């Protein structure tokens, strides 16, 4: 049997009362707290970024393709472009592209009960994949495209329905003003559903209707649209695919990632990475300082033992291994407890949602959790390695202990 490991095990599991027992428990608790905090931070940050990004992408896709207008706001009516089979084929054949959908937007004013609200009507066609947005329907159903001219149905958000006191199956008046001559026209549309994404930029601005309605109001041709929404298989490839499409599209067209359209949301999500890194650094420092302090106290408390072992011929390296083994047991105990507690809290939140949030501020009503197991195991592994290497330095104190003085040490 390894002598150093045998002695370290006897010391570690010695139940004799001593000051070091309290310090050991404190160090185990500090390490567990650090690991638990890092696991929870990862799960919450991943959850926030995944959930909020999913809401943004569900409404607009990952990339937008439309007429090139560098000085125009990206959240505004589009200049029409013609559907081109060659371009649509190019978009669909691009590696990483999952779906390509047509859309257009039109400024409008909703009127109900003599109350009005300015909105942007987002027009979609029968081929539009509604599965991305149906999950956010809170009442009613999706639009039906049964009319030969255009669907006379519309979806509005919950905030707009409360503001205008709209109920399901109500008929509302939608006014449109021409951007060319200022002429005003209106349509009577039936509200068949309410949606709520939790993102104020969407819920207070957009209603969803038929793309053919926008064509008729704008006097567009049957093959004219506002642009294309592109959904990807992996949103992490947004920038690379967007750059490739920009090089391939006709010169009068442009592609923009949704991050460019709503930079404030993604800037906020990126701040979560900064917060995560700060917590990681603080928790690592707490764990390292506690373990180093614990090991120093263990060495000082066992000064006589060190002196006796040296008098019996034990080498400095053997004695250092004893304390390193002992500290490793403390480290792994702390990491194990932190892992169990961290994952336990994550799973409890995932299944019960006991942590509630203000949806207006955080875009979600319940703190989302996403456990990425390789990240969790990396946290545990890196914490063990960092703690182990940081514990090597204090063991050099063993070399400075002289046997004669150590045996006399009280």
C-alpha cells in the first residue's frame, strides 16, 4: 500500500476533535459553495441566452434578406423585391440553412372602441411555418388562408388586446397610409388569436396578418415581397452564413443577422457572459484561498508528526504527498457536494419554476435553466486541477520544518 496515502487516509478520517476539523469542514463548505455557484451560474446564463434567443429567432428567423437600403431602419417597411427562383434556390442550398420564408411589413393603425394604436403589420403567406410562433399563442388559433384575395384574419398581442380592449372574434379597423401620396385606406379584420412572446419590442409593435393584404394595400405585384426570413440549423453559425450570403446575393440585396436588427437584446445577453466570468473568478479565488489556508493549518497542527516522520527517515517528498492527498480528499468532497447541490437546485427549478422573474425586464417569467453536461463536468475537473496545483506551494513549508524543533513543538 502507498504509505503516504495510508497516513493521509488515517488523518483525514480521524474523528478526534481538533481545531483543524472545523477548518476542514469550512474548506469543504467553501469549495462546495464555489462549485455550486459556478454550476448554477452556467445553467442560468445558458438558460437565459437560449430562451431569449429562441424567442427572437422564432419571430424573425436568424437572418433577413431584403432590398439594400443602408440608411433605413431595419425595423420599418421594406422596399419590395421580386421573388426569384434562382435566389430562393441559392438560399435553400446554402449549408446550414433550414428554412426560407417570405414576409413583408406595413405600418398601420388599429382602431377599436374609439381607441387607436400604431403598429407594424407583419404579413406572412400560406407556406409560412407557423410552428415557431404557435407556441406563443395564449388564446385562439393561427390565421387561416382560405380567402382567394387575402385572409381577413389577424393576430394581435396580449398587451395590445388589453390596451384596446379587444376580445377574440372581435372585428377591428386597420388603417393604412400610403407612403407615396399619403392616401388613407382601411380594412376590417377579425381577431382570431392573441400571442405573447414576453419581448416588449415585439408585443407592443407587431400584429400578424396575410402577406396578400400588404400587396393589395401597397399595390404590389403578386410576386413582390418585403424579404426573406432564414432559419438555420445552428444559430451559432449566424455570422459565417450571413457573410457567405452577402457575397452571393444580387448587389441590390442585403442580408442582415437578427443580431444587427435587435442589437440591444443581444448586447444584454452578452453582458451575462461577463457576469458569469466575474462569478467564476470570485468563486475560484474563494475556493483556493480556503483550501490553502486549510492546508497550512493542517501542516502547522501536524508539526510534531512531521518532525517524528523526518526523524524516522521519511523524505520531504513523502510528507508533502501526505498533505497533498489529505487536501485532495477535502477538495473532492467539496466538489462532490457542490455538484450534487448545484444540479439538484437546477433540476428543482427546471421542474417547478420556483424562481419567478419580471417578464417586462427579463423577457421571461420564470428563470430558465439549461444544463450542458460537458460544461458542468469541466467546471468540476478544472476546479480540481486548479485547487490541486494551488496546494503544491504550501506543502513546501514541510522542507523548512526541522525534526528536533518540531518534536518539541507545542
